[in-house]
């Protein structure tokens, strides 16, 4: 690990504009430093900033960037109004990591693309202009949507998939003041040269994630995640679905996919196709097909496209069945559903 | 010997006191309180931290290392490269015994696999050494490489792992095939796997003049001391090797590797203690792995469903500079009644580190393929998988004709099948459901040999009635500290709380290797014999002493129990301490050995039957092992609690091998893409919802005097095939490769 300076920002004012890498829970950045992928000369510790509350906000919630993942997942208001967010969080990482990882850190975590994590491989994301090492390599876990020859990595977060489905907004403070970006668009998609522009400008910091009033979506929302082991594994594909259903008719639909692109992938065409339709298997099947519109394999991962459609279908079916009183013991698991007898 | 762990009971919960009792671990409190000292916990004064720089290419040579940059980094003390590294006393390729692989000690600039050590950096802190290694920024001249089973031509070989013959033939397979009613051909591939012990490979080395002290986790302390001495050119008596605890070994800590030698050489060169701890990613290369296999099985059946011929061929990989070939085909030698039997192995060479023994080497992948082939044959015969296996039950070892020393496999089948509810299985694939999920039931037979190695032990009875037992056993977590003490207590005829166990230290009598599932049998026999020898001496003292109530009873006329000798002809007895006191002795010391005399004339195996239930999502292909039940016949069970733990651990290992474990190479670079525990998946608790391991009673008067077989590895065998067959039953998709991927099932 390279030598670095460490300082702690006690106030948001001190953190904004600070030069260096921001350190919160450290569950990803410190790993990257240990393997030589991140080599910051300065670390600015923001873990003690007073951004550690979940507040009511215009019918929705405003989650501070330093709230720990575990605390969001267990928050009664989150469980009652945004159950797919809680389920997504509990399906990620391990209990220990969720206790340490923060909201902002979860958003800012790096791809787990093994070529990004291997400093000996070319990687436009890590070393702009060096090329994409993953293209033509071991690509079973790579993107099928929104990728370019510049980068085929996927964003690993479960939380962000649910946040995107809920129309969450990322609140950012920088030297130039405040700005807001929808979660859905926060992570840049790659361009021909590489992974795209950085989501944050130098000196900027995420302060909050704002969730709008879920209204009727609260009752019918689920997250489902496909993976080879039941816990402590990133998604092969995942999906968050939330539905508003009145008298058997879908009045509003949200659908986002995880594990398929460099950002949580909001399935707008599928959502539009569901609106006004009966909440039936046929409606969901049509929507699931639309969920991967434009998808194409980036390598050895063609199977991800049907899997993504099927996980979308499963999430829609589960959401339509209603959010359970309690989250299942195996959150988001394929095997956790009431639909499995 | 003051530095030895005193394993006398320190607040542990004692549930039993001798062999057969489910005693809790004697070292449990030490481990859960952090008081147990592992190799990397040692911090001698003046310690230097060593970090390996490893190769980023699979083949070629290192053309440049920026030694100046590394040595300029604050805290870096020394950088060793092929130009400057201290040398072993003998060639790094010296084969002083069969369990020696090339000692990669920076003797030249060639690169033979990705992850090969190419330099060693020593510094005052771990951080400085780590950064120094990074600053070396090696440049290479690369050559074309290959890392997979498809990258080289097979070579013929006479031997596989451990010098076993590479082929076997009995009967006439071709003649039997010509007249067989049915022919079933099966191919199965298994992946490259890594041991992934949670404790990384570590060594702390310190020289005091010509005396070398080593703390390193090791599965074969006596042999390793000899090996270190031979490569260093010193006398074994100059070496102390301590290995009281291992955080898992699974075979990878039985074989010494060059990094350990480099730490020792640099400690001598620099005159300071040196510690080298591998990073997780560095454990994927220089310290062994299980090679991938491609296995082809042919089973020929007669009209009644009897196996007429069985043929099993394996192609597997080894490195370009050493040979360890996974002996997978041997799994077919002794399990099913095949009157005509042919097995073979071929090797290929790839630009990878040398494979090595990994929990159930040969048997694990071999059993996985054999059990799939057996289900294919059962289907061809139109029989239930269990019925088919019972029909082809081997009453004697088909490869040798020898009788089994004991074989409780029928009882295993019956017990496990009953508990599982196998009779309710519906035969057709995709015929069982749970809600929307496909449900499948599969089974496999487990089998593992019962080798014995060489062990010696001392058992000393002291004037106060307590005892010290000594043998340099290796506790990898399996429970040697506890199980061996139980056997020793029985040998001495005293309560286990009076037994102080000294172990894990090379000054003690050699307990042999903790491997091959033979450690408890071998070291236990030595300890039992040592105890019996001490009791014999006591009995001689007492029965020849007119002042003793035992006078005149003769050696055969007394029995030892609970710290006393009892006459067999009346009620009189005398305490050990009274016998010693009257004789004016502080102690008596017994000595014992454990080994198998001569060539066995019986086939010696543990057996078992494993039944698996899987649920498979028909749309998404995800598999969950919802129930896993095994019954095992493994001779005398020394400690049911520890044995069950070993068996469950083996079965869980099988879940990983069946569904998860797989090292993935980038074939272009030759590097692994998942060399960490985030990318290389092993099962987590949530993957094991219901699991049980039973043992059935088995008396074996032939395997050794104590009737002990072994439980360390057999749980892996049978399980992988059982899960594969359950997936097949659930989905109708015959497994051709492990691990089974979800996308292969949709």
C-alpha cells in the first residue's frame, strides 16, 4: 500500500472541497488500496459527519450519507414504505459489512470487475486509455446492457437498484453548491473511450439520498437476486419491482435490473407497458420481455439476458402478490418466496 | 519445553473422558478467547516483515525489477532477487522424498506460472514491505503459455499422485463389453480448486547461532523438519519447528514451499527474525491446488443390471516442472463389483503452479464422476439408483480380490435411506415439485482408504498420578488435541483431566502426517501403545513388590482403570501414585509406535452413503441443497462430536465442489480472475439448511488394534455425486461438469 496522509473532516464544510479520497465505512476503498487499485495520496475521513439520520421529507424519507446499510435495512419507516430497499440491502454483503458500510459508500462503491481489480490488466475505468481488459476475457459476470467496447463492467450494488426503482434522488454538495441527480442516472454509462465521466466532480460529496413518497407502491414491492450461493455473493442478475394496483389494474409500475449494466437499469419500456394493464401473468410476461430491450452479450454472458428477463418477471410476480408482513429469512432469495410452497 | 501448550483442562466443558465420548475440544477456550497462538501471532524482537513479489505473467522471464525504487522506500531493509537471494544447500529441484515439490527460491529469472515468487522484500513493517514489493514493477519477456486442459498434449505416465500406479486392469474389459447388454458412456469435468484455509500460509523464522526456530502451520512436523534440514544443509537437531495450531490445512500445509525457505534463508542472511505471511491472492499459485480433471467412464451391463465391465479414464493437469496427477480413476477400483475393470490416467502440462493433495485427492473428483456414471447406468438398467448400487455391491475388493477388513456400507445405505425417506422417490426426472420449484433426490456412495503412517509417542506417568503424553501431532481444526488425548487416557487407564498433552512441536516424537485421514489411527495407536507400555512398567513394579496388594498377580493378572491397577482375581487394587512412591520413582515413561505391519491382506476402507435433496428454480436455474444426509461406517469413532463435525465439514465441502468452487483463468494472461474469497465461492451457512451425518457401528479387528479408520475426507466423496444426481433428477439435465452453473439448467 502506498503511503498516504489521513485527515478527518469534522464538518460538512471541511469535507466539501477537500482534496483526496473520501473514506466512510472503508469496506471497499481500503480493499482497493490494499490490492493497489486505489492509490490515494490523501484520505479524508468523513465517517463522523452528522449525516447519520433518516428523516421525514415531504411524504418521503431523506437518508443521510453516513447512515449504515444495516440501519437503513432495519428502519421501521423503510420497512413499511420501501420494503424492496430493505430487502435489497439485506441481500448484499454480510452482516459485518452492512454494519460498517454507509449509504454514500454503497453508491460510490467500485465495480467488482476482476479486470478493474487487477492492476496488471488494462482497464479504462482504472487507467483511462489503457483499453478494456475484460473484453474477450472471462466475462460471465459482465454487462449486457449499456456497455461499449470501452467498458463492460457492471455496478455491484443491490441498494442502488431498489433506489433507482423508487425514483430516489442523490443530493450532492460541492464547492459550487448543491445539486441533485436521480439515482437512475447517477452512475455514468460507458462511452466509446471508457467508463464515462466521474459521477462526482472533485470536492463534491454525497450528503443524502432522498426517497419520494411511495404512495401505493409501498404495498407491492420486492427485490429478487440470482446468485450461486445464498449469501455473501454479488448478483448474477437481480431485479427490484414496485407496483401500484387498484382494482386489479396496474396504475403505476417500477422495474429496475441489477447486475446487467454499469448502473442500476431502469426498465422504462416495461413500466410503460404495464401501466393500465391488469395485474396478470400475461402482463408481467410481456413486461419482462421488454425489460432487456437493447440487451446484447458483451462476451461469454448471453445467458444473462434470459435470466434478467426471468428475474424481472419473478420480481413483478412477487410484488403483485404483495409485500410480506416480514422480510423472508433469506432476503431476495429465489428460494425465499411464498410462491415456492 | 516450557513454551509448549499445556493442554490440561482449563475450564472446558467435559462431557466424557475417554475414547467413544463426545468430549468438547480441549483447545476450544484457547481458540475462542484468542489465546491460541498461530504462527503469524509470533512477534520476536527485531522482527522483519517479508512480502513476496509474484509474477504477473504465466510464462517467460523477468527482465527488470526496480530494486532501487523498492530499497529507497522508507522502512525497506532488503530486496532479494535471483541475483542476490541466499541459496539453498541443494538444488531447488532436489527430491529428498516423494512429498517435495520444487522449492521456488529465486534461483533464476524464469517464470513458470502466474503468481510464482520472483522477489522477496524485507522491511521494518508489513506496510513498507508490501509497498516495496509493489514498487519493484517487474518487466517481462513473455512466452506463449497454456493454463487449461485443452492447452497441451497428454503424456503417458507410470504413476499418479503419491507414486500410485497410473493404471489398473483386471479381467478382460474388451471381451466383457463385446457381449454386454448395455453400454453407458459418461464424461464429467471437474474444476481447478484451491484449499483456501482461513489461516494463510505463514512462517516466523529465527536463528540463534546455528539453531533455527520456526513457527509455521504444518501437517507433517517430523517430515518437514527433515526436509528443512536437507534443503538448508544443517542437521535436523538444529531445528525446532512449532505448529501447535493450524487454521485449516486440507493438504496445502503438508507440502513445504519455497517461501518458507526464503524466510529462513533471509533471517540467517540478515541476522534478524523474519515473518512471511501470504496474502489471500498469493495462496492461489505457490501452495498447491486441486487440478481440473476430464473423466470418461464406460459401464457395461448384463441383461440383469449387473456391471460386466467398468472403465475409468482421467486426464488432468500438472505443472511444467513437477508432477502431481489427481488420481481420480482410482475411485473406481474398490467400490462396485466390476469383474472386469480398467482404469487409466494421463497427464498434461500447463503453466500453472504444481497441484497437490487437497482434501480427498483423487477420490473427490473421481467419486463425483463415478457416481454420475452409476446413475446413468441405473437409468439404462431401469433401476432405482440405490437398488442398482446394492445389486452391484462389492463383497470383496474388485481390483485385488481381497476381502474387506470391514464394510458397513449396507447399513449406511439402509440408515441414511430410511432417515431421508428415499423409498418415496419418484423415478422420473422432473417428476417431483415443491411449489413452483423442481425437487430432485440423488445419492452417492462414499469411500475412502484407511492408510496408516509411522508415528511414535511417549506417555509418562508422574508421581502425583497425572500423566504427560507427547507426540508431535498436527491439529488442523479436526480435533487432534482432544481425540488423541482421549486415546492416550485410555491407554494409560487414567481420567483425561489428568492428561497433559504436548504436541505440535518437533522436539517431540514424530506423529507422522496429518493427512490421508490416517492421523488419528496412526498417532492414536502410538499414544495408546505408549500408555500401555507405561502401565506395563507399573504393573511389573507392583506385581513384583511384596508390599503391594498386587504382588504375585502377574502382568496378565491386573487391569488398569481410573488411575489404579486392579487384580483380576479379587477386588484388591492400588493407585499409580502409591506404586511409584513405594518404588521411589518420580515417573515411569512408556514408549509406543503406530504403524501397520507388513502388506495388508485385506482391503481397508471407510464407507458411507449420502442422500441429497435439491430444489431448483426451473426458470432461473439456481440450486439449493435443501437436505443432505449421510451415514458412514468408519470403524471405531473416537469422539462422536468431532467425527460428526469432520463428516459434516466434508459434506459441506461437497456442496461447494458440486455447485460453487471454481478457479477461473483469463486464458490470455494466464492469471486467475477470482483469486480471493469474494470471487472464489465456498458455501456459507445459508447454503446448508439441513444436514446430518450418522455413523453406523463397525468393528474392524484388522485395520489396526484400536479399530480406528478415519473421517477427515470421506464426507467429500459421495456427496458431490449425490448432489449432481439430485440436480439431474430434478431437472432432467445430466451433469457433465462441476460446479453446476445455473445457466446450464435453464
